[in-house]
């Protein structure tokens, strides 16, 4: 389901934004060549394989129009004078980092035969020992949000919320998959995407005899529902998936309803920082552009004509972009030496954002996940950018509909 138009901004195309997965390997190579292991939250593009779809399980339930989304269509947004928006550095925060499962321990209905995103037909007969890994922790967040966290036996580094703290990490240096560790955990199913896979790792996993299901790795708001539905279908809990889609939609709509009616359409530059060597300006298809646009801003990389997801920051490019604000990952900012070191990068201080030191940072494991907690991400960004109270999501954060989302395991 596509969300309704959310912010008072110019018309724009909706749907997935597709680009080449080669870009992921290119950025990873740049990071490793610079002597730094990449952060676990890097941009990526999807493959061109057909989408995951179930052959034998019931068709996914279509999410219905919900109260928060209807209110977003017709309701009034906060009226705030753009002149009062905060300047200076701001950290976008969260009340907590926990997962709120939509249902407690649903009972999977298996086996399920489906088509993996890479085109292979896969049969999943057992969801008792799940490994869920990708570059952003999205798949792990979905599995835990579906109520199947107790079944997870291996995770990636970004799946770092408290509930997963004791689960073994199966990614190593450069966030590559440790195949020996994965196989040693005796998983019954592996959920992943192309963001972490080398050809060798892919071959080893697929020859192991363990069902391996790939998912679309594109990160956009419009793709969240499809990814949740695909994971829920794979694990045999489609009812829990439908309920989680409903709640996620409500939270996103409620968060976007908090965007001020007049945002001033600020130009926002998303900068990927890593140590003293890696400085990238993100552009179209990176995922950051989608978030910036939805909260009423303009992506600076797109505005200056970038045609790829990211490009090295040059003083000429950043001065030409003239952003009103910078958006960065907290861990990346810290790794580069903090705000003063960031402002010393040629060109950054010579922009409106630099002159005001308007730098918004957010936990990298939350910013580009595009999972069930995206509403919280948007609410936090709205508060940090505009200085208004974070939209209240409490009405849609409880595990509503548990009786309809599956049966608890004894």
C-alpha cells in the first residue's frame, strides 16, 4: 500500500527508486581501501530480480485506510514560523531502543514455497532457528517485530536493540558474512539480501542445503510494507505481517502529521562521514532523499544534479548546494572527530548550514533502516529539524490486534 501524500511539497513520483547494486560494492571498496571498516549502514541499490512472492501461502492482506492516515489526508498540520526553527547542532533522539512485537510468539504455518527476490524457488519448512542479516538490520527488526525474536539464532551488527543483545553476530570485518559461523549455528532458514553477499558467500550459502531467501534491498517508505509482508510470508505468519503493516502505516502517518504546515522547504545535505578519509554526499535513491522529502525538505544532492546515490564531497559541490542543514549519522560524526572536525572539511562551513552549524545527527542503526520503527525515526527527525514536540505515536505503538495476528506458542 502506498501512503497518502504526506507533506505540503511539490508533486513527486512515488514507488521504488531503482539503481545498480554495483554502487554498494564501489562504496565498500572505497572504505576498505581507505583503511577503515565501513559502518554497518551504507547505501545500496536493488538487483533486477523479480520480487519475492508466495506460491502456496495465502495472498498478503491488503492494508486498509487507517485513522492516522485519514487524518493526515484531511487534518491540519502544526503552524510554526520557519524563523523559529532551531539552529546549531541537534541530536535526534528516541525514547527507547526496544522492539514492540505485534504479537507474542505467533505459530508459523509451514511449509511455504515462494520465489526469492533473486528468482529461485525456495521452500521454508521450519522457522525455529532464523538467521536474519542485511546491512541495516532491517530484516532482524522485522522478525523481532513479528514476535519471532526468540527464534533468531544469528544477527548482523546493526540489529543491536536490547532484545537481540545475546544473539551471536555472524558478520565480520567489513560486515561480510562469516559463513563458518552461520553454518555452525545450524539455522533452519536464512533471510538476507544482496547488500552483504559476495559471489563466494552466496554460493556457499546456497550449496549448504539450508533455505536461503533474498529480499529487495531498496530503502524507501513505499517499500516498507512489501518487505514486512514478504518476511512474514516467508516465516509462515502472514496474519502477524498484515497487523504489523497496519501499525507501521499508522505510526508513519501519525509522525508525518507532525510536520509543520510551512517547513520552508530547507535544502538538506545528507553526509556520510567515516574517519578522516571518507566523506560522501548522498543523492537520489540513497534512502536519505526519501526521508528528507517526506519531512518537508529538499535533498541537496538531488538538487545539484547528482544522478547516483552518493559522490565524494568537494568544496565546490557543497558550496554550490548551499544546504540549510546537514544530516549525518551520529557514529559517523564521532568517527570523523566531532562537529569541529566536520566543520573543518573544505566547503562545509561556507554554507548556510555551516554558518548556523545546523547539524542534525541520528543513530545510524535507526536512520536508514526503513523497518517497522520508521514512524519513530520520522517523529524524531521532525522534532530535531523543526523544534516542535515529537509527534505522539503512543496510540498506535501497543501490540494491538494480537488475537488476530496469530496464536501464541505454548
